[in-house]
């Protein structure tokens, strides 16, 4: 006997699999949790498998569901792409909310560009920025809680990404620093008091380089926000910081700071645009991805907006 499964049940299956929650699946599908539960019961009967088992507050998947998901997802994605041609996405009238995960520097550097691009084409749309949490963003993208994330390469899993920026690290200091006009050697740099930000993706790499030196020195100041670095360097001109190149160049436009090359090798910072892997609204996601890529690649960063004005 040939098995047939209703398309709406396939949508429910994919939503539960990706969200790992009946409540979250219902919210995505704009139906009640009761409706999702009823659909799940039908799926279990049709496929003769439990599919999802409630365990520790989440819906764990069976091996059958895990094997079935790729085929259901591929089929659903193909169907949604076909139907979108019949009822195409209209940016000019959409009122949906786009959720983008950004770091502090990502928000300073690119959010203005993204807002400009989105509002220019979709004036009634909404933009919600979520704080980038590297440990959580992969799950947020898989569950559809975040549409786009701009993050350093290194997010685990097979998420679709596009490399957009590769930047070297640079040394930055006050124009009043004793070495502002001199060459900075590795030995001298490793002894200088430094401002560090733990959320910097290069902090572990720098820590490793410093610990390999006999002159290792802990950071003099550990700040929580990059925005605090320029005023600290101005107020305490004996301190230095190591930041991505474009950030240092942006700050040097408005702060009395000097940017210098590092005397040792540090792997460049690589930033990518990651997109959610959930199946719904693929056409809208394609549109948003292109908008974000254009905003980042084609327009200048705005790190200098952290200004030195009084």
C-alpha cells in the first residue's frame, strides 16, 4: 500500500523537528498548540512511529524522524519555492519582523546600513536586533528564532554562510603614548598595559601568543564593551588595545589615536553572514540575505560613530 501524507502534516513535522517544541512550532505555523498536537497524532499513526518524545522540556527525535527529516525538508522547500512564484513576496507591503543577531561592533558598524537598505525597500517592515551569543546562535538559526547572524567563522554545524570580511588586527594607542611615534617590537608590546574585551573573537588567540612569552602580562583593564576603549585610551595614554583594522581606522578619524601594525602574526578576523536553516519563507530569507550582504559589502562601516565628541 502506498503511503500518502498531507502537506500540512509535513509542515507540522518539519516545524516540530526544527523548533524542538510544540508551542514554538504552533507559533511559527500560526495555529494553536492543540492543532499541532492533533497533527502530530495523525503523523504518528500514518508513519507508524512515535517521531518526537518529550524529554527534559524539549521534543527529542526518534531515529526514524531523524532519517525522515532531510527528505521532508527538501520536499517542503521545493514546494515553497514553487508557490512563492505564484504569490511572490512583496517588500513594499510586508509588515513582518526581521530578526538579526549582531555583536556590539556589528551593531555599531553595520546596523545603520542594514536599516537603510531594509526601510528603503520595505518601509513597513520591522527590524529586531538580538545580542550575538556565539554559544547559542547556531540553535537560534536552526529554530528560526534568528533570520540572519553576522558572526566570526567558527559557529558549529552545517549552517549556510557567506564570508564577507577578512580583517587583520592592529595595535591602537593614544597619540600621547610614549611609543606613538616609535617602532613597537614584540618584546615591548607584550610588556605594555593593555585594555581587553572578552567578547573579542581574537582574545583567545592573543592570550595564547602572550602566554608563550616569558614576559606575559595580564590585561590591565578588562572591559565589557568595545565602545569603552577610545575614552579609556584617551584618559590613560599609557594603555594600548588590539582591535580589528577597520575598527581602529574608524576610531582614529575622531579620537586622538594612532593605529600601528602588530609586530607578530595573528590570524585575521573573518566575518560571515549566517542564515537560518529552517524551511519556511525561503523567498523572504533570500531577499533579506541579499539586503544584508549589500549593506555590509557595498557600504562603509560606521565604527567612527563611537565619537570623541563631548
